[in-house]
């Protein structure tokens, strides 16, 4: 079976999801250490976030994955309400996600030779 070539958007989404997973895991450890959120609620939220990130990665480069990623990152901005440092730590993945959502489709169009 021939392997199809991976688009630039898909590659960028995979990197963005990897960054999200790392920041999510270490942020959860920090929040658990601070005792801000009960462990059951914290790890349930982390598990739900991992499921959403896997859906985003699996459905990339579709419009659905980009919109779901936007909604996911907007929801993560709610970390500012819990702890300002946790909110600031999510700005890095948010910035990379925005780069992915804007630049990925542009690179794909350039690779196809479309004028845009």
C-alpha cells in the first residue's frame, strides 16, 4: 500500500498537539501540586483534553480539526481563572496553534501550485 504524502497542515498540527500534550501534562502536575483542583477532577479534565487532542490530530487537515482546535485553545484560556501562571504557560501552545492554522493551509496551497 502506497503511503500518501503528508500535508504541511497535518505536520504542523501534529507538532502543535505534541506541544499541547506536554504543556497540559506538566501544567496538570503543577496544579495538582498547588492543590488548586481536586485530583479526580483534574485528571478527568486532562483525559478529556487528551481525547479532544487525539480527535484533532486524527482529523487533520480538515476544517473540523482546525475549528475544534480553536475552541480547545479558547477553553484553555480559562486557566487564567484558576492560576495566572498556568494561563501564561498556555500562551505558547496557543501561539503555535494560530501559526499552524494560518500558515499550514497557505503552505498546502503553495505545494499544490494554487494562486492565493
